């Protein structure tokens, strides 16, 4: 994966930096759009429906469940990338 870079959106937050999350995520999306070797990991959309279950009591860091969601997102992105590389090198 030396030429691929997964980048994750910031998660929803309850306090502190929460007001900056939409702007930060817009910048993250714009950055991903500028570099073909990047892949967007949309952690925000994956957990925004149930913040309390996915973001810990500090309002910033994922819970165990949230880290599980994040791990699945990263795994899916990496798996898709590897499949795409394999298809392009084998012609399938």
C-alpha cells in the first residue's frame, strides 16, 4: 500500500472542537479529491446516527464499538484497494 493513503473524516463530537468538525471534514474531502492515491474513510457518516455509542465520554475519542466501526471502514478501504490493484495487474 505504498502508493495509497486512506484518510478519515473527523468524527462527530459533543463539545470543544465540535463546531470545527464540518469545516475540517470539508477540507479533508477536498484534500482527498486532489490526490488520486488517497481514499476517503467516512467515519463521521458511519457514526453520526448514534454518537453516544461510538464516541467516548471525552467527546473526542471512539468507544470500543466506535473503534470497531473505524477498523471495518479501514479494512474495507484497504481490501477494495488491493482488489483494484490485483484486477489491474491481472486484467480481471
